């Protein structure tokens, strides 16, 4: 970035002046080229790129990051050639084979896909002709020089090179991550092992070409899938097949004989390893196939087969997916299953391996650099394309924002450096109080003590919050059945009731979903579902009930606190989507919009979409309703609208820019200006602050908008929460539009302030509150409420 192209001739033709200019004159114009090149790149990609993209507010801090600078050899590059065969050859495999016969003439290093050839060297002639002998006939291969690729267009190739480097280092690839099977960490009681590894990505940043390298871990079960099936059969013979499909479908398995991963789509109980299938040489059984090709003997010939379906590359027609049949005794589940996640003790033990401190991450980065540097084969892969890693290049400059003030009804308090204020939230009167005069508590007869504890502690907690509470209508149930809760809700809820509280004996998703469906769609009323066990712990009940009271006040229409956002007549919106992990149900998109000046009350709307659909349809209708509600509340429409969009990856930014933003423009016309900001959580960037000789997590309010931000984007990283264990993950913000002309300082500060306004946590969260509210709504609709009522819920 910022360098003039290499000039092979003494004169260069200037398109603007229609004449040849000398090299000296070209060099005089280089400075202007440097100033405008970034803007040209962004314009080429269609992304918003204003003159000012760097903020200046706050104090400067030294930051370390998990990036390693890549240097390129000026004598080499990535040269693009087109390859043609005469007579023509249809087979890609044969094209590659015939071209490989002449590797000595091409320099020994290449990347070829059958049509396009990339070389790290420039061949002497613009067209190179090579003759091959094929079956006593001549085959002519013409290699035509097209162009030298710019660095920003080579990142995909460089990522492929690092995949080859990891393969040389004997790492196993899971999706885009690489793991070391030779150094597993064993958890013997749970029969699990943890594979350490890395996730790497090469891209062009404002600081140049860099490799982002982060630590990753993969959980692998030591029990085979067959052993799990046997356990299930012994537990429940009658519903064995149904239970097996429910437990295994959607999980990822590893086959150790080839170290590849597959997703389980189904289990075929009417086939076994003795069944025949067709290969190139004829028909064979799975038993014979694994013995011949993998030197593996299948012991149980009566086990069922696992089906895994993978999509073909490109855009295949229907039915062109590839189906794999796998043997359960050779498959091992990867990832965390639900029963593992629910075991808190086991999760804490796993966290001792997977929760990595900033110092440990830095050591892992140094270890990666050392492994690549000391492995000749890895060095050869990089050197052949003119690449090399530069160590100790990961120190950058960040900024620390000022401490925020939290405003309650009658006082303001400092959030301090930790950005937490839980002790103040429980002892100060809330911003807007809603008194509780008519409400219902539904509980099991056996949980009467829990209900009594809740009521007594609520009365104590409400005094400091300035909230009056009356005795509720108590409904006692004899049986812990879903239909008992449903009947109790239908019979006892009246139009005058403010909220219903259901105390459940334990945690069950089906019961929770049934209660929420009744209270959200059938009989709309705010609801609070509480686990009875949390109300029987005398040591924690006071803090638990304080949080419950705060939640209930919000659900009744109250507001807890706010921060000073000096905007006038500005609406802030949040958008997020939920996708069914089993890929069976529809996706749900949620839209929320602020309706008051303190940004403490929000309008919300859910929209049902097709499966796995991320880009949101129907935004214009939701947005128009939100504007009408804003006008009713405030007497006029907002002059500016700021939209935070969660869940959009880099590959969808242009689609979002060209499809979602125009939906808002249609409604706004020329009267309302739009600023559109994408929020990305799932990133591999990690930043650390220096504390003596050690590294630690940066404080909340730390911003980085230079060096490691993308070269073609108006973006920044923000750390908004305090993390005391492991390493904090910053949030990546990409500004796609800023018609309001706020500039980087205001957008960065606003993004940080909004992280204080999520009322379910007395501190900051990773993303702006509007995005979290949209996420929670989309999750509630998609997970617990039927899709046919989602569109009517707002």
C-alpha cells in the first residue's frame, strides 16, 4: 500500500495527459498517488472511505497485537498468466499433469487451476510456447502473460501458502483452523482431549501486509461414535434410533485414518459395513475398502452407517452434493456437546486449557514464528514466493477514552476504569420507576419457600430503588407439567395484570418456550421465569433478587440508568439475525429503535426469513413503523438515524451496502440522514496492554483505528468490557455510511457509550445495547416461539 508500481521501462504512458512521461516525472507524482491510493482502493470495492478515518480524542497508550508483519521480496511478485492447450484438453487433471512436466522451465514454483497460472517470476517472453509429446503427437502449451497482481489481490494466494506451511508442520485443518494432534491435553475423567492450534489469516492492512495469528483449541472425544450408540441402546431400547439421531445429527466428527472432519446429517440403520458400493474398479464392501485403502479392520459388521453430505464447489445444481458413508467405530465427535456444556465442573477444567492469558498468547505467537523459521520446508514455501515473517513487529498505538458517568434518577456516579457499577445500581433510585401493584406469581407447591424468599427479598430491594410493590396473586401448582403452567396462565391472567412471574423447579427448554409463547403471542403480558434453586441459596439470594427486580422494572416500561449522549433528535437502531443451528427452522431477524432522548426505551420488531438468510428483508416496513412511533413520542421525526448492524462478515459488506441500506433510504428520502455501522464480534484480532514485563488485557474504552485496520475500510477496534480471566476480544466496527458527518471521534465514543445501556448487566458489554436487544429478541423468537406468530410480535 502506498507504493508506486514497478516500472520496467524508462517511459510510462499517462492516460490523463495522453502523452509519455519520464521516470523522473513519474516519481514526482508518487506522493499524490500515495495520498489517494487508499481512497481509490475503497472506491474500487464500493465501500465508504471519507477523508478523515482516524480519531484523536483520548490518551495515547502502547498496544501489542497478534499480528506479524510480512515482507515481500522486490525481485519477486505474483505474475498472472493464461494457459491455453492446442489441441484443447477438457480434463483439468491432464492440464495440470502436462504443465507439471515443464516445471524446470517455469522456475519450479507455481499455482495452477487449469486455466490461470500464477508464478513468482516474470518469464522472459510475453508468450511462452512449450511442446509436449503425447501419444506420438505434439501438444502445444501457450503461456500468455496477463499482468502483475497487486498485493491486495494476492491475499487469497498467501493464505493458501500458509495452509501449506501448516501442513508441512503436521497440523490438521478443521474448517479454517489448524490443530496439532501430536500435543493433545487429556481430560481422563470425561474421556476428552484438547488439541492446541492456530487460526491464521493474511490480509492487507493500513500498516501493510500482515499475518493475523491467534491461538485456538479443539475438543475431541476419546470415545468413538459406536461406543456412544451402544450406550444409548442400553439406556433406551425402544426409542434408540430417535435418540441417536437427536444426539448426533448436526455434530462434527473426525476420522483419524485421514484426519478429516465431516458433519453428521443422518444415521442409516438399515445398512452396515458389509453393504456393497461402487468404486472405479467395480463393487466392494466397506469392510474390504477400509482394509485395502486405509489398512484398517472394521470389528463390528452390524453397526449402522453415518451419512455426511458436503456441498460441491461452486453453485451445484440440486442433487449434486457429495455423500459420504462413514463407519461409527472410526469416528470421534469434536466440539462441546450439550451434556458437556451443562457440567460446570467439567467446563471449568476445560477452561484451564482453553482460556489463554495475554502472556500465553504472545508466547504462542513467538512459538509459531520460531516453528516456521526453523523448518526449512516451511521457509522454502514462503521464500519461493518472496515472503518472509518479521518478528517483534506487533507494537502499535491505541487510545484510551475518558471514564463515563452513569446517571440515575437523582445522582450520577463514575463507572471507574473497570466500567462496572453494580454496587451503585442496587442502591440508587432508577431513572424511571414503575410501581408494581397488580401481578401474579405461579409456582409449584413444593417451591413455596422459594416464592416466599422471592417476595420478601423483593420488598427489601425495592426500597432503595424507589419502587413500591404490592402483594401478588399467588398461584400454587400440584404437578410440574407444562400443561399445568399453560392452564394457570390462561385462567389467571387479566387485562389489568402488569407482569407474571413463573418459578420453575428446574431448567427445561420446552417449559420455558411454552411459557414465553403464551405470554408473548397468545396473552401478551411481560413475564419473568425464575429457577427455584437460585432462590434457595441464602448467600446469593439478595444479589439475585436485586437483578430480578431491575429486570422486572424494565419489562414494565421503566428505565434503570443512562449515560450522557449529547444528541438532539437522533434515533439509534440495532439489527441482528438468528439462525437455527439444526438448519431445520427459518431464520429470524430483529430490529430495535430508540424512541426517547435518553436511549432507555426501544421499539422492537421481529421478521421471519428463509433458512440461513443473513441479509434482512422487510426492513423498510419495520423502520417506517419505528419512525411513526418516534414522531408520536417526540412530536417530530428524527433528523439523523444511526444504525448498528450485527452479524455481517467481510464477504457480505457489499451486499449489505447495496441491499439493506437502500431500504432505509427509501423511507428517509432527503429529510433524514443515515449513518450505518457494521458490528463484528467473531474476529481473531487480540490486543494487549503492557504492564511492566508482562502483558495484560487493555482497559475498557481502548480504541485502535490504525495499522491493523483494513486498508480498504473505514473501521476501528474497540475494547468495551473488563475481562479478568483469559484474553478480551475487541469488537470490530466498520462504518459503511456516515451521511450525518459525525466523524471517527463521535462514532467511536458513541459506540462505547451504548455498551453501558444494556439493562441486564450492571456494566459494559461487548457490543452496543441496541445490537444486544436485537440479538435477544431474534433468539427468543427463533428458539422459543413459533415462527407463525413472530411477524405479529413487536
